C-alpha cells in the first residue's frame, strides 16, 4: 500500500521538465538562428548571445517573484534607466568611486522596491497601478536629474561589468563577465524560491491570498520582498546595460513588458500561483532569440512591440480560460 503512491508520483517530475514551453521555444528559435547563421553554434558566439541576453534574463527572474505573488512590476525599466543615468552622473569618469556608487544604486533600487511593496501590501493599491505610478515618477526623476540628456561618464571598470570577456576559458573559449553575473543571479533567485520557505509562501499568496492570510502566512512581507527582489534585478540589469552600451536616457525603455512576456512564454501564470525560475530564464532566452531572429530576417524592430502585445493578450486569455475550467 505504501509503494503504490511513490511509484505513481515518480514519473511526474520529468513530465514537468519536458513541458517547459520556454525551453522548447528557445531550442526551436535558436535552431532557426543557427540555420540562417551557422556560426551561432560556435561556443564563442553562444556566449556572446548569453551576454547580450543577460539583462533581460535577470529582469525576468526578478519579475517572476512579483508575478508569483499575484502582481506586476512596471517600474523595472525606469529603475534600470535611473541606474545608468545616476551612475554616469555620480561617478563622472572617476574609477575610484565606482564601487561606492554601485552600492548607492542598490540602495536606491531597494528603496523603490520597498515603496512599491508597501503601497501594494498596506494601501491595497493594485500592483499595476502602483508600479505604473512608480515608473512615471522614477522616469521623471531620472530625466530631471540628467536634464533630459546623457551626462557624465562611465569609467572603464564600470563598463567592464558589461563588456569584459575572459579569454582562453576551457570548453567555451571566451566567457563574458556578464554571463558570470547572470549565472550568479539565477542561482540566487533559484535558491530563494526553492531553498527557502519563501518560495512556498509566494506560491500560496499568489494562488489565494485570503486563504494564505487565514493560514498565518505573512502576506504583506511576502509581497514586499517580491518587489524588493524585482528592484534589485532592475539595478543589476541597469549596471550591465550601462556596461554594454554606455549612457542613454532610454536604456531601460520597454524592458518591464519584455520581462513580463518572458515569464509568460516560459509558463509562469499571470495573477500568480504557478511558475519557476527556469520558466523565467528560458522564456527570456526565447524572447531574445526571437528578437535576434527578426533582426536576421531583416524585419522591422517595431514588430517586437506587436509580438509582445500578442503574447500578453494570449497569456491573459489563457489565465482566464484556466480559471473558468477550475470553476
């Protein structure tokens, strides 16, 4: 009697891995890229692909925390833009101040995340409204601070965080520092959801916040921490973006919707209750692979927005459909 449930439960784990939509879509899209440009199969070019995709993957991991708890964070792109502009103004080409400024950037990001979380958790403002207001406020602050144009300068040690490449690395040949940062962030995000009690709390809060509260789950603290993690991911992505391409007043524009779309592609459920770090990672890689494929095909960049919109509409429709089936 005791062995039957164990035997029936074992086959379910590989089934979940096999059905990860993001992984399947990424493999198909990258195969299409390799068909058009076979050199993308070389380890060096794949590492470069990961380097360029790193900010989106990191943002998707942070956005996943908020989505799991039943919310959205629309302020991520604005925070990333603020990070790039603030870093260039505060450092202003002086490499000795780089690490102190990076610490200050994380404090700024955590402050934004705390405000978002407190407004959602205690004032009961819907997250989409609260973070939309935060996005407008942070964008306005960043543009007012910079005068609406790129100012200051980013020194070499800051730029290296995004573009430094280690040479003669076994097996892969080259290893960008951004990929190391990416792997470290993904590992921490995975541990937070799978190695601590927080992951279970986030899923319970996202699935049924009222029931979670009645069961003694700290709903407010769970939601606040999710927004803080999201803000930290935005700061990290902003640092990499500044390293990649320098100072720009549009550095983070649209990244918040890309992060949401990435989570959805990977199989995370909008309005919470289902998702994993791997769904965010492979969803982000799939979306970035799609953008790369569109560029190789010579299609207009504006098509990205249409595709993201279609993905989000389909995701909302799928969420409503699942809810009706459960009912």
